[in-house]
């Protein structure tokens, strides 16, 4: 593949906080010096492949992440913005340490589960969970910060599984409105960010013992507010990107004792360099190839009866046009497995979401602030129906339903900048554009010009 190599990390990092160094000496003893030295080295670049592609296409050395079958280390950090496959959701740039979530899921969570990722932006863990669940389960991916929830939704749409609902709600709202709805709850809690010191100058600048205490309190508050959303006997996977015991082991101990849960072991290969704490598992950059991370799995006590919220649907009034029924066969022809998807209209837009979880999806759409439900399927335009962009990202897309044009890298980047397209031999009407065999979006030939239909809010702004 073409080279998309970028520039290396900047030199001249801000010094590590003295009180942080002292706290690590108390926690790790003589081993703390090894951690401190590791935090002054260059960060590791790692990606997780989507099954949209089955080969690596980077012009640099790669190595496998041992705890995830689709995880890879890159010897150099490419300029990902210059790679159309990045924008097509063919891989996610994710910290290798956090990919260990896969091990907890495989050991304790059935793929047919309904999973809540409570603090999900920007989407690394959510795309991993959605991939693990595949066509069997449902992921509800939530982010409370409004600016971040749209990035989350974009990344999930690009990943293309369609088994995800994205919401913008508080932990308290989940605890109150979704009682005992979830088989598993993943909480990657907002933290003091010590594990990001190697790559995030702001994390170093904002760290303080007071910030650690404030984060620990906030984490307990989030867990207490959301706890009722998890079924009795359900699995909680708690994680942070920090080292200290106050935000990690002490919070897990509080969850187990105050909320009622059993701490579970997670099997791992000793050669991976993972450090087992009194509760949970640490990833220290001087021992594992990745950034700082902590993870623990717990099972909620099942000594209370299951009392799940009533998700039976209310009488729904559809807002689509009277002609919508005639468009359903057309839209279903765009999908490989049309019977697996429920289709819902809102005004002139049609959305598809898993038929298996139709009631849950519609309950969440009614009761929560829903940013995206499954994926956008179609949009009524004039006297016809046109596909929405997210359909081009979905893995269940029936590519043969559309005329297809393959783009060069330069043409694909021009398209992703929402620039005018100059292509010859293009049939009239709607066409599907691909790069390296992967769909990247739609365009429409109206005769005298080719309309670029890539979402303006997703466009590449800088190269």
C-alpha cells in the first residue's frame, strides 16, 4: 500500500508530577523507577482490525497484540487521516492494553447478551464489544458529554455492525429507567489519566492528589447511580486508564461491599506481563506493551429478584409518508439479511435496527436521548427513496444492489473532503464508491455533474 507515515512524537515533555512519583514509589516500591522511565519513552501505536478487511496494509513493521486476535502494534505511527480505509472503519486506533476487555467478555459474557457501555466515547471499547456480540447481541453505547457523543456515533456507524444504540444520558437516568435491563455493564470510568502520561501533556498538567480523590468519588457516584440497570447475576467490567489504588482496587472493593458483587478472576498468559493486583489487573508500560490500564470483572449478587423495567411498546404513530410501504421492498433489497432488521420511519427517514431486540430498541428510543438507533437506511427524496450514508458503512450492505465505482487513493481523499468529483464512465443515478474493495459512500450522477453525498460533518478538514 502507499505510504501514509506521519511524524514522530514531539520532544520536550512536561515533567511528571512529583507527588505522582512519590505515590508510585509507595505503591510499587523499587519497581516504580522502571515505570517512571517507561513513562518518558515514546507511546506505542496499536490498531484493531475490523473484519471488513482481512490483511494489514501499512508500510511499517507490525506485531500482534497477544490478548486480541485482531490487535496489532505498528512500528511507526501513520498519518491515519491520509488513509481512506481508516475513514471506512476498516480499523480502529486503540490502546493495546484496553483490548484486554476481549478476554473478560469471552470468559463471562454470552454473545447473545444485552450490554451497556456506560462511558463509551470515543468508541474503542464499544466497537470491540459490538464486534464480539456480532449478529447475536445488542450493545447500548452511552456518552454523557454532548460534544463526545457524536464522535462516538460516527465511529460506531463507520464500524458497521448495526447492533448498537447510541444514547446521551446520565448514569442516574439509566439506573432509574432501565432497571435490570442489561446482562453486562462496561464502565470505563472517567479517571485521573495517569496511564496516559506518556502521550497526553494535559493529563500530566491536570494531575494532583486532589484530582485523584475527586475522580474516585465521581466513579463511585456513577456506579451507584447506574447499578440498578444491571441484572442480578449480571457482569460488571470496571476499568480505568490510571495506576493508583484509590481509583482502582479501593473502588472495586467498595462496589463489592457496598453495592453487592463478587470479584471474578480473568485468565491470562503470564508471558503477557500483566500485573495482578489484590483485585483486578494492571497494565504497566514497563511490563506490557501499551499504555497504563486497569480492569476488573465482577458478578452482581443475585440475591434480589429480577424486576426488569416494562419494555412493552406503546401504540406508535408513524410519521412517514403514506407511500412508505412501497419503499420497504426497495430498502430490504439493499440488505443481505433483510429479515434480521426492523425498519422504522421518522418523518421521511427510515432506520434499521435488530429485529431480535426490537422492543428494547424502541423502548430506548422512546425513553432515552437516542443519538442513533441501529443505522440510517433510507431517506425519502422527491418521489423516491435514497440510501443514507450509514448504509454504505454497514456490513450487511448488499453491494450488488448499486452500480459500483472503484476510486484511487487521491479520488477517495477528494471524496472524503466532500469535493466535486470528476469521474468518467459513470452511470446515471446513484452509485456506490469503493476504495480497495471497501465501500466509502454514495454519489449521484445527475447528468451534468456528480453530486458528492459524503456527510459534511464527517468530511476531512485538514490533510
